[in-house]
C-alpha cells in the first residue's frame, strides 16, 4: 500500500478517532465543572448549554467532534466497513478509557480492562487476513 493510500485510509481513521476522543473529552471536562444538566425548565436547560458554549475549549471540542465523521468517511471510502468501524469503536473506547482514568480519576475495573483486551484482540483478528 503506498503512503498516500495508507494516509487516506488508516491515517484518516486514526485522525477521526483522535478528533472524536479529544472533542468528547474536552466537553466532558467542562460538563464535570458545570455538574449535571438539570431539567427544571426549558430556560434552565438552555442556560446550561449557553454557559457550556461560552468556553472556547468546548467550542473547539464540538468542532473536532463534528469534523471526525468526515475524516472517517474518507477512511471508509478506502476500507472495508467490517474492519474500519470496529477499529474506530475500539480505538475510541481504548483512548477514552485511558484519558478518563488518567485525567478524570475514573476507575479501571477488571471488567473495563477485559473489555479493552477483547477490543484489541478483535481489531487484530479483523485486520489479519
């Protein structure tokens, strides 16, 4: 596989995962600061999200989150969906769990660890010809 095709397939897939993970992660950081959304009234919900969108970091995160599917589409146009989608889901899961454990103090349970191992094994098996 030549470098251009490698970049436009696997490179775009990995970039879409990174954009998605970073986008979701920075929004989650701000959500943790603001606390849970309260559904007391429409005004409360709208105020909450307007406050959320005042953060430049959140706006950047939302932008990355919305660009990620377009990058994935580029990769998908050059890859089998039966490989690309499971790899994307597994990498998203793996990276988000690692970031959550390292930066948000979430726990890494035996169940999460087993899920990561199975996700990695499935990626290996799907990619192996």
